[in-house]
C-alpha cells in the first residue's frame, strides 16, 4: 500500500500564493514511487493549480464538496463541478463538523457522492476533548467510521481513505495538546478491528489509515512508525515548505521506499 502525505492548506494562501507554493513544491520536493503527495488548496485555487500541477508528482484534493450534483445550493460546489480538477476530496474534517455543523448524514452522503463521481474521499474522524474526557472515544470513532461508510458498497470500499484526527490535537484552535503515538496506535487497532468485523479481513486491510493532528517534522516519525499508519494529514506544517519537505523525506526513510 502507498503512504499518503496530504497537506490541508485550509483557508490559507491567495490563489497567487498557492500557485507560487505549488511551483516550489513541484521543483524542489523529491518524489518517491510509493509516497502519494496530495495538497488541498482553497476551492478558488483548484482550477489554476489543476492546470499547473504535474499529477504524477502532486495530486490535488478539494477540502469539501456538496453531495448534490447541481441545483439551488448557494455557495456550494458539486463533485461533478470539481472532478476534472482533483483526484481526492476531504470529507468530514472536524472543522466542517464542528464549525459548520455538518452532520453524520451529510458526511455519509458526501462520501457516497465523491465515490459516485470517481473521487477518493478522505474521511476524517475524531473525538473532541470532552468526548475523550468522558471516555467516549471508541464509541464516537466507531459511529463516525461506520456512519461515514454507511452508503459505500463493498466494491467501493477500497477507494476510501480514513484519517484519524483527534479534534483536541488539531492546531490553531487554542490548544497545544498533541496525541501520544501510543494512543494513536490503540485507535488504529480499534479502527482496523471495527473494519474487519464489519467488512471482513481482506477488504478492511485495503483501507489506508492516516493520522492528523499537529504533525510536524519533529514528531512525524513517531506516528509514521506505527504498524498500521499509512500516512499523515497535515495542516499547519504543510504551509511551510521546509516542514512539508522534511516530512516527506522522513516518510521515505521510514517506509523505505
Ligand atoms: C488538520 O486540520 O487536518 C490538521 C491535521 O491540522 P494541524 O496539522 O494544523 O493540526
């Protein structure tokens, strides 16, 4: 299985800045066969960056989509509108769930819409700080995982990527907490077991599990070394060239491309 290194640029960079940064990535990063490098710029930048990128080196992801194909949905865009620009779409990011109140049902429909349109959904799941404090982590994660996949057929399952992102460990929201690799390892075991019990060993083994939450070059190795870690979803550190570059080099060393 490939290792996925995904930079989520969130609501950062103008279109011009995005283009300059992509240019730097394309010219300065080393690319490795088994490492899939993906960046998720703002929706405004997807069109120009899709013309600029070399998809063999860097693929693009949308940060969100709506699940209808077209119609009276002000401010939204559909898979049909974005599918020629990107290969991936992030679905259910905690900022979408908690700031924009996306429900489990919205997320399930978005995962299914992405697959229907030929895009790979990166389904994000993660418990909040209070859910963790009250010992609800396992239940929340199982609900979000199986809820997000509820409309996915067995044939489509291997096209989904799952990213575990504990909400309390995501940077930029006032907390500097980071997840311990041991805790993340436990969660990966839980997720793989849940997938195995639901879909069987063969299908469950085909779903990449990623970690995200304050990943930097300094701690990337500790997560990438976990047995079940198939990659990283990186927010803040992906905005800094040297950080993103170092994380890719660390990935190369650990996964021994
Ligand atoms: C994210 O929001 O997906 C994320 C992981 O952010 P950060 O790396 O900044 O914590």
